C-alpha cells in the first residue's frame, strides 16, 4: 500500500507541475499578446504620420516580427491542445512530456516578447515625432471649426444690418468640400494633410469673418467718400471754369512761350470733371448694389481724375502768379539763384586752396547760364517762363554738386 501511494503522489505532482507550466505559458501568451497590441498602436501612430524611409523600415520590421509572434503563438496553442491535463488516465510520461513542451512554449513566448520590447524601445524617436504631430491634429480641427462658426455668425450680423455679403457667403460655402474631408479625419487623409486642410479652412474662414465684421464700417466709409468726392467734383468744376480768364490774362500780358503749353487746360479739365462725374455715378450704383470692390475702384478713379484737374488748374494760376512776380522783379529770382550757387562754391572750397575740377566746372557753368538767362529778358517780349525754368535748372545743378561733395566726404570719414 505504501509503494502504491508513493507512485500515486508522484503522478499527482507531475500533473500539477504540467498544469503550472501550462499556466505560466498562458500568462506569457497573454503578456505577449498585450505587448503586441500596444506595439500595433505605436506602429499605427507612426504610419499615420510618417512616410520616411526610416518609418517604412520600422513597418517592415514590425511585419517580420509579427510573423515570428504568429509562429510561436501557434506553437503554443498546438502544445496546449495536444495535452489534456485534466483526464484521469494521464500517465507519468505524458505529464512529464506536457510539462517539458509547455515550458518550452513559454520560453519561446518570453523570448519573442523580449524581441518585441527591444523593438518597441527602438521606436522611441519615431513615436515621439508622430505623437507630436498627432497632438496638433485635434486643436487644428477645433480651431478650423471655431473659425467657421465665427465667420457664419459675422455673416448673419452683416445681413441683419442690411448688407447682403453674397460674395463672402459664396467663399464660405466653397469650403464645404474641404470641411467634409476634414471631418473624414486623418485615418483617411493622413495627419499632415488633415492639419494642412484645417489650417487652410481656418485662414479662409478668418478672412471671411474679418471682412464681414468690417462691412458696416466699409459701407459708412464709402458713403462718406461719395459725399466728399461729390463736393470736390463740384468745387473743381467751378475752379476749372476759372482757368479761361487766367489764360486770357496770360495771353494778353505775356509772350506765347509763357502760356502755350497751358492752352488745352480748360478743355482737358472740363473733360476730366465730366469723367469724374460719370465715375461717381457708377460708384453710387455699385454702392447701392453692394458691390464694394467696384465702388471703391470707381471712387479711386474719381480721386485720380480730380488730382489731375487740381494739378492742371493750379498750374495755370501758379504760372500767372510766378510770371507776375518775375516780371515785376526778375532780380529777386536772380539773387535767389546766386545764393544757391555761392553756397555750393563755399562748400567746394571748404578746406581746399582750389576746388576739385569736377565740382568747379558745373558751378562755373551755372554762373554763366544764370547770366545768359538774365540777358535773355532784354527785349520787347521777354520769355519770363524760359527764364524761370532756366533758373530752376541752375539751382538744381548747384544742389546736385552739393550732394556729391557731401557724399564723397562722408565716404572719406
């Protein structure tokens, strides 16, 4: 009886050892499966973001490792299926063989898990980069959607103020296909493309919002400019009518050379005023239709035409004033010019016994030109305008010499 009981206990121990080996293998299998699932998440994260050669090599290595995991997992399952440790007739040899094979299966599972963990550790840089990019995704999408909402609210406010804003509404509606793709997410379009799309939607929506918020102020500004330019057109029209008497006096008192370049001013000014009035009417129509860009363009045309008229009309009056002054006292113009020449000559002589020839020659010629211009006033019908033009040119020559001297001395410091 004692010998039989000893054999029974030995068989029971072998069964227990085999079951312990089976439990250890099951735990190893579970831990490997868990680690593999975690690694799959990391690989999916990298694949969604990174298409670099390094990332592609990591994906290939993961597939190879997955095949190895499948092999040892299948071997483990086959081993478990091959040994029924619960049956009563389990003999010593079968229990011992089951224990050995289950231990070997467990060791293989543990070894592969070690390979998996080492591989996971090597993914650190790639995974960190991918997670950084993924962290941008949700905020980018949220900012895009918030910008769209703000743009829609701004459009509603503009419409409530009586402004149609049809072009802005069209620009916002054009974002619908992009919004659909944004909602489809990074799983379909990739993280980088989705972040780019979100940023594009946000920028467009913010631009629409800003323009919609500015529409009431823009309308007020255009209304003010319409009133202001209408007043200016009327005033310049009146001024343009006054050019004819100015030209009449110029013709009567001065030689043809003094006024012939101005004889077309009344006609040109009148035409410009009429064009400005037409452009102003077009601007009013565009404002009424809420075609803001067209209204602004027409107003810019009106302003340019008025600047031309203002310059031409002012030129006639200024010509008469200057000719009156010089005809009464030509020496005043001469003295003003001589002063500029002398000032340049003093600078040219500063610190020198003789001036540089390149400075002295133009100044000497300027003196001679001034003398000739003054001599040209002798006679019955002097060309005062030629005289004024020449003295201005002489002063410009002297000023240019001064600028050259100062530049040269500044370089020598």
